[in-house]
C-alpha cells in the first residue's frame, strides 16, 4: 500500500508546482475520496532523516484538515524532535496550496507544527518543535502520497 519516497525536492523548493496545476486544481485533486495516506519523513537541520511513518489526512472543507499519524524516530538525527513520535491526531488549515498542520492540537505547548505546500504528489515544507520558550528545533519534511 505504501509507495517508495520521491527523492526530488528541486522544483518544490523553489516554490513552484512542477505540474503547472493551479491551486484550485490541486485542492480539487486532493478532495477526491474521504482521506489520503501519506508516507512522511522529517529531516533535521543537517538533512539527516530523524522521523518516518505514515499520515492519514482528510480535507474537511476548503480550509480545514484533520487526520491521524503514526511515526517513529529513525535514530539518525541530533535529537530534540519533539512529540512527532508515536501516534496521534492532527488538525490543520488549508489556504489554496498552503497547508499548516499541528501534530499535537490537544496541547498548549510541546507541539510539532508542519508548514508546507501541497502538490498532486503530496506536500512538503518545514517542521518546528515549539514549546513555551518558542521554537526549540526545526527542520524540513516531505509527505508523499501512498499509492
């Protein structure tokens, strides 16, 4: 059920959708079906993979997302990755192709937040581990649609 990870970040890192689809087309594509599975990888500041696993995301309406995650630490990073290990519920927002996801919506602090851009193949961007003092650690992530 889970496909291999796409390794190319090139065009997305530049902020352009390599497919040429409009934001409305991407959102319409993602709304097909009740939920979509993603293979998730998070990377530390040096680019080492620190977390991997799966997410199930539902687009509730044109601006809200919810879902579940099941992630494990790879042990190859610098640590202090926050609570993005284990499993839980997620909540977020959608604005065109911009997505923001909180992996720990039940907490006032000790959160991992994903900020990314959607494409027909998934979404990617940056993660932040946030506590009361502010951002405690950060890195990048990639979530590729499972086939």
